[in-house]
C-alpha cells in the first residue's frame, strides 16, 4: 500500500487556501516529501503527517515556490528532536542552494545527506522504501520529475523452491530477504519466488512543458501527478514561454501514458477556479481530476494490466 | 491614525492556526512590516493588507522563525509587479543573511535597500511615514526592538505667526512643510506652530528577556507588543536560558512603562492555550491582552497623559 497526499497545489505564490505545490508519499510508516515551498511544514501538520517519519526530501528544481520552505522544515525537524539523517536530493546545484538557505539553520541535531542528481544522466536510487527514478523535465532551469515505485516481489512457488533444493527452513526467510546462507550454501530469493509482479508507481512532474519522457516514465502508472499552471487555452503562449502546461496538455500526456489516475496541481495564483477548465482536460483524458490541498489516496497492489 | 495588525503570534514553529510572529503598521496608506517568518506573505493576504504599500521590512534578529519568509515575500512582491525600492533593516549581518536567502530570489524587479543597524549604537531613521527607533534586546544573538512613532506637529497659533512676521500666504504652507522661502527670507515651521503634541507610539519587542531598555522606550506608549514565549511560571528557568519571557514578566515591563495597551505574542508551539496563563499576567498588569493572528487596532491621537 502506498499513500500519496498532495500537501499544496499552488504555483508561484501561496494563497490562504492553497499552499505551494508539494506532496508526500508514505509506505510502511516511512515518508518521502517532494518539494518544499514556503508553508510546507504547516501543511504537513495540517494533514496530520508529522516530520519524524520523513526519510527524504526530493526537490524538483530551485524556483522559490518549490524550495523556500526548506530551512523552516529543517529547523522544525530539529526542534522536534530528530536525530536520524535526512536525505535531500535534487538537481546539481542542490548543495549550494541548500547551504545558502541554511544560513538560518546552520546547526541541526541531525545530518542532512545531500544527493545531487545530474538531469542529463539521472541515476535511480532508493529512499523510504521506494525505488526512485528521476528524469529530466523541460522548464526554465534544470528540473527533475520523479517516478516512485513500490516494488512487489514475485509469488512464492513451493515447487520452484523444491526444484532448487532450497531447505524448508529458508522458504519463509527468502520471502523477506534477498538471500540466505545455510550450511555454507547461499540461496537467493529467485529460487523460491516467481517473476516480480506489478508494483505501485506514482509519477510527479512539475514544472515542465509536455515532453515525451513523462509519458515514457508514466506508462501504465497508478497515479500521474502533473502540473497544470493554466487552464484557459488562451494562455498557451504564456505556458510555452514560462515552461508550464495547460490542463489539456497535461491530460494528453496522461492519455498517452495510459495512466490509471491523473491529478492536476501547481495552479497559477491567477486561476482561482481551476474547475472552470477541467472539462477541457477531461475531453482529452476522462479520468483527469483536480488536485486539492490535502487530497490523498491509498493505492494497493493490482494485477498486471 | 496608526493601524497595527498582528499577522502571526507563534514562536519557533508555525502551526495551522498560528503563524510565526510578525506584524504590520500602517499610516496614511503606507505600510511597515516587522519580521517575516515563513508564511508571513500568506498572513498578509489573509488579513487583506497587500504587498504594494509596504515601504519597509524591519527584522528583529536572524532566528529562522523571524526571517524565513523573506525570500518568498520578495518573490511575491516581484511577481506582483513591484518596482518601488524596499527598505530592509535589521541588525548587523543583515546583508549576509538576506543575500544568502536570496539564492532563490536573486533577480527582482525592484531594489532592496539594506540598512544594517548596530545594536550597540542604534540610530533612529524614518520609513513609511514613521519615526523608527531601534533598541537592543537581550536574546541568544544580537536582537533589536523597535519603537514606531507617528509624530504630531504642534497646534497652529496665528498669534505666533503674527509675532514672527510670517507672511499670510505661508501660514498654511508651514503647517504642511518644515520651511518656506518668500522674498529671500526663510521661515520655519516653529514660527507658526506650538510645541509638538503627543504622537502615537508602538513598541515591538521580541525575542528577549525583560531588560530596562524596553520600559524606557515604551514609557506611556499607546501599544506595547511583547513576546510571551511561556505562560507557566515553571518555565522560568527555560525562559532565562533561551532568552525569552514569561507572560507575567512581560506584564511587569508594561506596568513599569505605564503602557496604555499590552499585547502578548510569540507563544511557544508547546503552549496551545495561552489563555490558561493570562490571569497571571493580568494580576501584574490588568490591561494585558493575548495577541492573536489578525488582531488589529486603529490608534488615534490622544491628549498628553
């Protein structure tokens, strides 16, 4: 089970009823935060998620609305007694930006482990029980989308365990860990399990123009969270110029990817009523839904498509 | 008339229903912001004050809860089309802190004019139609309190104007400007006006231990806004250690100063119900009131005490 929560759905400026775009993924009691604009720590509290279980923070890019809440979050984590290290990942330049912002949070009772990602050669990594695949977006500065995957091991197959001469005491052990040794012999998980099954995958992509990489990463995903800075088709030129998407462009990406769900987010502060434009997106991708602060979903495993 | 609004009344960490301590003074359509913790820009919007009329921002000190909202505020001012210069004043070190935080707001469509104040020799200055007198507080780092005064010129006295041979056409001119020249002769305001009358003064002091300077600056003031991080007298030792005040200590300062109003602010996030402890403060200073987010007052001129 993966729980995904939108903490804020605004772009550029926070509004009293719309926080800056950020989101939380939670798996087995661990949490992963994506983006941290001003006010994110309050949204985390507001929606009852807490700071302690956050193992990592992924930053998409360094525009203020995506990172301005970072020093405050770190301070509050410290004031809450955190001692466990925190992973902070983002595009190259992260160390400089985070160190500057930490002028007001220089000393923390926990370590912040920086992980800079090269948008031209983004390597996957793991955090908070999730496999994370960053990928490059197209914005006014280096910007990353993230695919989060909760992998699902294959089914336990007793006949396979027998065929591979795996001793009976290791049958349950190998369902929980990748390998085990008994009497000097190493046994691996694939000796008792069938092929890996469909996991759960969520793609978060903001800020960006529509680029083929998004649909490629989002193929058959469970949830696709996409920016939709503008709804009015007359804003197309502005969207192109500023590196953002219209709602209907985001919908086209979701349709191309055959995503199971599409949530729109990162609305312009000049768009107080995103619902005005939703029908245009739903005409392209009927399942398109408007994200809202605090909106969440529990995604369970499903059969392969 | 001076309007004073508490934007947030929390210390350390913002809570969903309690923003970080900051405040706005407004006189004749111009505004002066004091402190700018994370979320200040949202509070400004929430209470309908706007960004455009803000001529200056006074920072008390560089703990995160007093300055973490600065880059976001500057970005939003820029995105709102501001072009007028903004004064940013605070203790020595301001330039370094602000420049670091502006890693995410490096280019703005308006100038930020830094004004560093030496807490050991703080010079008064004027901004947003107010006379501002900074004074040193006692906290874990250099920290400034601010007295804001809206001065009130003396009454117009025709007999004095006649006695000083001020030509009739200058009588009204000298009620609006400090001096005027006619036929090569310079006439000054004091030639037509009586002694300056009592103005309006507001003192804002956080974070600090009680120090004599506060009551000295706050003598007979209209409004004294003081931090009250803790209410429970058992927290006295903690208050001393962390450079904060108990509510009853703040009340004693107000009583000493004969302040006309006392508003308490900057509550610990571990104090969800400040009203529990208010009676202890009111026992010392009966007019003590609990500040709350959005609380405001219009202060008019009154006669001398």
